[in-house]
């Protein structure tokens, strides 16, 4: 598969792509179709769990159409064909019962920097703990609020789950997932996490119907595992994480999203 030149330019420059989109990516005709579609959900597209989540959501809810969204931050590396291939897997699994629209790319490295990068030293001193990954996942959910408002969709499907075969992912523990869901509720959007209580990867493979290793077939991040000790262990302070959300991240993200909603082309 080849990525068209216009999209390659976006992926090279990573502009602020949050409320106003190129007509070739999101034409007015598609916006109208999505708005008229009943029981439509926005799907977060990344790796294996995100595809399984979309499939499981369609089994659990009355969903007739899905809008795939692929978000960038500025920290990814790898083959950008991969998310397209994952969308195709989801498309092939869900069609013809579920309408799957063409994917929409969204992102704002400046938003990510403000939430996850700019205050890293200050936040480490303030809370005696910090990881870019927690703010990053908040960013991934928050960045989809303006497109949800633009398309008049109030359901977003995410692939997070609290347990990964016994491994701790600090951006997906209960405190974090509760914070993400509560944040989207402020904007009258439901963040649906159908895999939240699934513990084992084998069940994810059963949902998809294929062998697909966790972490495989997805983009990488230059900050991956920054919260792990050299031996792979995780020192977790849930109270510090809760303070990070309550005293910094949620307010900062809310201010940024409200600015987009007030000034954006919705």
C-alpha cells in the first residue's frame, strides 16, 4: 500500500489538525453523511487492542457506522502504512453490517508538548513522580473531542484495559482510565472501553480471530516504557498520579479543548 503525497506531507510536517481538515480528507459530503448516520461511533485506531475494542463495541452496542481516527503526537516512529492496514482489518471484520468510513488523521504536537513535555521537570518535583505516557493517553482521548463535536458523534471507542497479562501499564490503570472517561463526560461524550476488564491477550486474539501479538503491527514511540525500572519493574504511586490529573493535566487539557471548540471551524 502507498500513502498519497498529501498525507505524507501532513505526516512529515505534523501540523495542528484538530478542528479544520483538508477537503480531500474530510469533504463536506462525508461530514453530512456521518451526521445523518444513526448510531455512529468514533474509533481510536492504534494497535491490536484498538481493533478488538471496535469489534467488541459493535457486539455490545447498537452501532451502525464507525469513523476511524488516527492521532499523531510528534513522538512516533515506524511505518505509517501500519494504521491503514489496521483500519482495513477492522473494515474487513465489520463490513457489510457496519459502515466503516475512511480514516481521519488528527493531531497537535503543540498540544502534546504543553500537556506532556513542557512541564516535565516541574511536575516531577511537584508530585515526586512523572511519566509522559499518562498525559499522552489523556491527549489521545482529548484530541478527539473537537472532531466528535464537528461530526456530531457522542461515542468514542478506546482500546485500553487495566490488565495486560499481569503487566502494569501506568497509563491504563484504574485511576487513569477513570480520569479519561470523566474528562470526556465533561463534554457530553462517552469514552467506551469495552476491553477494560479483559486481563489476557488470548481473549483479544479470540475477538479478532487472528494471532496478533500485543505491541505488534503498530507504530513505536521514542518514550516507550519511560516509567519502567531497568529490570522492567514499575514503581507506582497512585496518589501522585491522581494529583497529577486533578491538579494539572485535566485542567490544562480542558482549557486547550475549550479553546479549540471556541475558535475552531466546527
